[in-house]
């Protein structure tokens, strides 16, 4: 417990060091205080975040509602959630978190109201993106999927929004190491990645293939992996590749280095020592190769 207390205190110090990320870090600190068995300090920290308002203030309200529910204070939790519903900073992500919280505590009807509130805040472009080939990668995908699950648990018939739930892609079997008997769920997914310095080279080498900017590419990969984890895949690893290595492999085999099947075969040649378990620890280096901590890079709340 002492170690957890030290970590919580260190996070509060970090919030002072990085004022532009103060709210996000203090939310993490509040969670650490709770884990340390110091809920009273967690409440004080959350009150600070709440006073600052904005996006993080909304997340603080959700955390306060969770703490109230955990100690059986439903009226207090409802008061926090009612205030959240009126907050001008409320967005789709807050609605989804509130819905998930209520669903976890067995109040499916209230969870559905929050899911519906989130759907009502989705932009038309977000809804349209769900129907595209990469719909499963969209931030809104988990919202509509969670809503559909709750509606099913309530015995409600499918509606138009349920029809927007994007299908997860069929995985290429060669991306999996299957340790279980035939027919069992795959035990590990290995994902070929170009870390940031190598991706810059890949963009120059194959600009028609790697046309998305880094600020879109890496968050999209992160969202896609979260979807895979939510679908039941128990282990995901990022495997850093090099442009030179892929070109050499393609030259040896006489294949096109941009062919997805060739990249998959190249992945099979890379040693397990390169694998980066995803998600990394929050204080571990980010898998994307930025050099920043995961929590300050691809692991940041979106």
C-alpha cells in the first residue's frame, strides 16, 4: 500500500509539473488514492478537477458517481449524473462512460438513457463513418455497440441505431499464434507496426499507401486494438518493423512489399524478442516509438 500511496503523491506532483495536463493526471491520481485505500483523498482530488470544469471536470463527476455507487449512495450518484447531464462540456465520451458505469451496477434502463444521450450528440459525419469499411475503428463504434448490447439485455427489438453497429473485421489467421485446441479463440495477435521514425521513411517510400498523417494513424491503431481486446482477444503485441527489412524480405521472395499478405509473412520472420505487449504500462515507453510515456502519448484518453 505504501508504494501505491507514493505513486499517488507522485502523480499529484506531476500534475503541478505539467499544468496543461493537470486534469488528466489528477484523475489518475484520484484512482491511485482509491487503490491505496484513501478514498477521502481521492474525493479531495476529484473536487479539484471538478472545480476546474471542462472535459476533465465531467470525468471527475463520473468518478464521483462511481464512488457513491460503490458505497451504496445511489441518491448521491444520481445527483452527480444529473449535474453531468447539464454540463455544457458534456460530450459523447462522457455519455459512454456514464452508461458503462450504470450498466456495470445493473441499472440497464438508466444506462440506455445515457447511451441514447450519447447517440443524440453524435455528428452526422460520425454516423456516416460507422457504415464505412473502417467503421469498427471509429470512436463511436464502442458507443453504439454498448447501446445495442444493453438493448438486447433489456429484451428490446433492434432499431435503426442498432443497425449501425459495425462488424469487426475478419482477422487474418496468420496474425495469430493459436496455442489452444482447434476452434478456440486465438491466444495472441501480433500486429506489424512502423514506429514513428520508420513510418516517416515508409511514407516517403510508399506515399500512396501510407497517406494518413501520424496524428490520425496511431490513434486509429489504438482504437482498433481496443476493439479487438473488447471482442475477447486476450493478448495483443505490437511488432516493430523496418522499411529496409520489409524491402529485403520482398526482394528475396519476389513479392510486392505493400501486399498485406507479404507483410504478414514478413511478420512471421520477426523474433518474439521484438514484441511489445499492448497496452504497455502507463509509465512505460509508448509502443509507437515516440519516446514519451504511453500515458502521455497513445494511451491518453480520447
